C-alpha cells in the first residue's frame, strides 16, 4: 500500500510540475533576463503585430466563391479585404473608446446594432445577383470573416460600455480580436477586461503562467492519444494506426450518430455504452481544442481558466457547462442571461426564467464546436 501511495504521490508531482517552486524560480530567472520584453505593454504590441500578420494571411487564403472564375484573386483579397476588416475593427475600437459620445440607440443596444450589421450584409448578398462584380465578391469576403469577429467585437464594446477602454490603444485589443491562439467563433479568453485581470505582471507570474500553458499543451497531446486508442479499441476504426496492431480485434461499439440515423443497430446495453462513450469522446474532442488554445494563451502571459476542466465530475447541469465549455457558458451568461435578468424588474423566479430562455434562444443562434474562484491553474 505504501508503494502505491508513493507512486501516486510521484505521479502527482510530475503532473503538477508547473507549480514546482524550484522549476518556477529557474524559469523566472530566465524570464527576467528578457527585461523589457516581458512587460505587459510590450507583449501586447508584439502579439498585435503577429495578429496583424495572421489576419493578412488568413484573409488572403479565404476563398469568396466555389467557382474559380468568381473567386476574388489572392492579391485583391490581401489589398482590399484586409483594410476592410481592419476598418471594421477600428470602428468598433473607436466606438468603445468614445462610447459615452455615441448616439443613445447605440449606447443602449450596442450588441444588437453589431449583429444587425452582419444580417444587413447577408440581406444585401441575397438581394444582389451572383455576377455583380468586384464589390460583391469583396462583400462576400467580409461577410465570411465577420462571424469569427462578432463576439470578440462584442466583448470590446462591453469594455467600452463599462468605461474600461478609454485609455487603451488599438494594440491593446487587436491581439484578441484576431488572436494568435486562433480558436472558433466562441472567444477563448473572452475580451479585454478578463484578459487584463489575468495578465502576468511579474517575472514569477509569467513563468508560472508559461509552465501552466506547457502543461496544457502536453495534456492536449495525451488526450489526443487517448482518442486514438478509443478509435481503435472501442470503435474498431480500420483507418487508425492501431488497426494493424490489433489485427481487427476491438469492442466494436457503434458510434452514437450511426445509431441515431439508423446505419447501425445494437442491443439496449450496447446502445447505452455507446451513449457514454460518445460523451467521453465529445469531452476529449473539445478538451484537446481548448487545451491548445488556452495553452498558447498562457504561453503569451495570460493565466486564464481552462475551457474544459473535469466536466465528468460535475454534480449539476450548471457545473457541467462551467467545466465542459467554460467560454461558451460565459458568452451565454454575459450577453444573454445577465442583461435579461437585470432589465426586467419583476419577481425573481420570473426574471430567472426569462433569463434562462434568453440564454437558451441565444445558444440556438450560436455555432457550437463538435463536441467562488476556480483553481489557480484550472
């Protein structure tokens, strides 16, 4: 029993290497040698420059039409598309900085106005013929890019609404509007307010943050290996590298989507096993993506929460979403639940019910990836 306890303790120490005082002190000493490069302002400027490069390359690669003759040439995508996207981001930034000077309609409904812009572009594309010319193809390009930016610009406008964007520059926002850690339409790391609170201000904090990020990147690779094992052993996927090793042997559990659409059949027990395996599969899928994004974010000096943190240990539905897809839950709460709850001054149970319906309706409009204070390095 003592040997098992000792082995578990050693494994725990290895898994928590990012909290080892000696390792943190050693890495902090190397960080201090960087001098001015570790300051938050300098890091934001460097990250914004890298984000600008990523924006140019991403917009230049994005096709605007399936037909090669209708597609916008690569050079024009870079020359015309990038200024349009930067212009939109600059307008949102100026709106946040001068939020108190905006018209009352914009101040009261900034998020609705922002999304109306997107729907207006969609209507304009629907009402114009396909072969309209250069301006329409450019409009298609901006419309394709806009879903990735909508909620990030929403967080920017929220900072302006709270009066926290007044003394900031565009470089304080560009690095998360088009993040170097990439991500999906759901903003990992949220916006300026949350990132500023989570930003490492000292060499030791920066060292701890980077080591925690390295741990997440390693954990992402571990869960990816577990998914590979599941594909071979549990699902019997013949296209995995394990297929030759297993010689065709596997549990043969059907995938849940195949059971739903009728392409596979199974007994009641096997069907329930498929349900639980699919839950584990989806959890690992979203954990791998989230660990990569948050890992890079932490390497950049922002000690933000994990997107996925032991969701299968949750004891309630609310706790499950807080652990399973943290930043999607935060988006629902900040843009739908809290505004609705604060707006209607009625009975608490009715306010809560309205807020839940608002969040549920907002969730149906959002793209979802397939698939007290939290711990310091959650």
